C-alpha cells in the first residue's frame, strides 16, 4: 500500500521519558506526508483529497479521503460518507484495508495537536466494520506500557523502546494474513494482532546493520526507531511505512531502510536495500508496496534515503526480491494498482503513470475532464488508483475520477469526475473550499447557485481591505442548481500571477440580475 509525502518539517518524538528527541541529521529530517497535511488541517469542508481506493468486487468500492471514509455499493453511482459517524468524529483517516479472509473493512485514524508550536500528528486507533458500515467497532491506538522494554525472539531477549503515547504513533498501512492484522506505524514499528485488535505484538525486524534475522541467531540490538536515553541505536528499519501480504505466510514490509521479506508469517526476515544486492532497489525509503497477482511481481515506491547513489523511482522484482529492476527515475510515487500481466498504475506527484509492459513505457492522462459536468481534475498530485472491470479509478489531491475505457489506448475513454460538496440553499448563498486554502497545494473551488437558470456569472477576489485582487470569471454563462458540481476555481494568484500572501480574502459572485453574494477565504501557506 502507500504513504504520501510532502514538505519537510521537524517531527517530534514523545516517548516514555516524556521528553522530545528529534531525528538525527544522518537520516534526513523526516517529512510529513501530503495526505496528512490535508487531512489534519482544520477547516476542511469536503473529502476531495483521495488517499486510498479499495475495490472489493464489481460493485463495492471503499475510499480513504481527507475527512473520513466513503463507500459505494453500486459501482460509484451513489456514495455513503462516514465522516459524521460517531466512530470517526472529527478524526482523519491515515490508512484503510480490507480483510478478504473475513470480509472486514478497517480504517486507521489520526488527528493533530499543537506541541511547542509545531503541529504533531497523533494516532487515534482503528475502526472496523463487518457489515459495510452499518456498525463500527473502535480500537484504541496500539501502545506499550512503560514496563514493555524486552521482546523475546528465539533465545534472545531484545531491548525494545516502549511507545507509550499516541504522538507520532501513526498507522500508515494495513495488511492481512489468515487470522492476523498487520499495521505499519511510524513510531511503533511493525505490529500484529491475532484477536481483532484487542492485543498487539511488536514484530522483530532486522536492525540497520543486519540484512537478515532468524530466531536461531544470537542477537543483541535495541528495537527503536530513534536514538535516545533508552539506548543509543538509531534504526531506520524500525520506521515502518508500508506492509503487504502476497499469500497466507509471505509479507513484505517497507521502511526507511529498505524492503523486508518474510516467508514464515513474520518470524524470519531478509532485507533488500540499495547497497546489499547486485540489482538493487532505487532507494531505501520505501513509502509504498504492491503485488501484481497476474505475474507475481512485487513493486515498491523506493525513494532516496541517505546514500547519494540512491534515487527516487519504482523498483519491481519477479523473483521474490533476489533481483530488482527500476523505472520512473526521479518520480515520487505514492501507491500502485494492477490488473493484467505487466499492467500497472503508479500515482505520483507528477501524475498517474500507467504502463502495459511492466515499466518499459509509461503514460499519464492528457487531461481528466467530465464531459457532462465540465468538472476537471486540476492537480498533478495523485495518491491512489484501482481497476474495476473495464473502469479505472484515480484519486488525487483534487478529487476522484473514473475512466470508462473504450479499448483504444491506456487512457482512452470517458471520464466521470466526483467532487464532494454541500448544496447551497439558494442563489443567495455561497461558500468556497477547501477553506483555509493553501495555494501551494490546493485548488480553491466556488460553490454557488443560479437557481437552475442560465445566466452570466462574474467572480472577483478582494483582500481584507476590499482592494481588487483578481477576476476569476467574467460574464461566463453558468446554469447551476444548488447541488451542481463546482467548476470555477482560484489558484491563489493575483492578477499579476503572484501567489497572494497569507490572510483573509473576500470574493463576490454576480449571477445575472440577482443581488451579489459574498464569501470569505482564509489563505494559509
């Protein structure tokens, strides 16, 4: 599965000593992912940043969005949103997964808090449903007690830093084997539960200086992701971001130090890095993993970590990790989707790349525009994709889209664009979203109504002092009802093409002979 990264900030670890410890410069100060930036920001009014897409069958689709989870049981014609469900409250979704063994859907949630002037992500646990969301069971964020300082592994007694608080203890991915759920957590490492989340076990992975471990080895290392007063070891391999299962006993785990593989259900491990193989992965920072059942290939979104010879790209193996091929050099890929042999979609910062020949050639859509609503996906940042029969789903930072293919090419067919927005009561009301608005990562959309009449519409932007900033559209013919899909947008730039400073802005909508309506925008970068 996935992880989505964005601008660099210093993240804070809060552990059993109740003190703060920052990452060492040797490990590239950890980045906060784009999805979590959007999901954890206040004031989100919609769920148009699509972080995950799970297709269960021909009709059932689950989405992870910037404000919760959504479900369609009719192939995308209608959707049920669970962001207002008491199980989720105001929490954001950091990972979703579907357990095919018992038909259970899982969602990991998170929120944020201000700590010493920094916004810190906080894990808030998991929720699962066995009845398509009619009822939910909540599980607390997996944590340790202060006395959980030793983990038994074979005859070894390994020191293990107890993670006793939810700060930075964030779940980024979920996988399943029969009777077991596996979670990839930033502070908590790899964990598993065999009792539906009632109890959790820490899983032993190789430390940075070992390429493999098994219970019969004689071992002496500390299980922790960052050096501190507990012990001095600083293991990038205990910063876990992705996990998949390829059969009932084989797991692949992506960390900040490579790809770990187990063929005995998480007991023994072999690690693949950029440094330890003749045909290696492109980079050790593995933010996403995927498996194509059609040709038994393992795929990784392998980003550059510490070694200057590493590079961003995707790495794939057809022999279980013994040898890797690389492609999409320089691209920051976030996820994968597979259909036939060699057919892969790799959503990235620069578009939804698609190949039909296992990475020899890649192509992105020229444009994604709905011919009915005229709505378009206006970002190049894509987080998720999925195949469903002859349809292709892509999830972006600016909405969800489905391509109904016509068979004339990889991206040939008719697009339908989905946006979540609340209806306005009448032509006397308007709002804009997302709000607050970050012009460097978001597209602002205007929601208004013309009461179903075709009229000329003008939208202008003003600053807090009501000085003119820019005209968005002028006398453009629009025919919008209260629940129409918004198509008018602002990129946060003034009439000279400069991004406006942070602050409060106003906009004015003149629609035909109706009285003008006004709205407020908060720009925060």
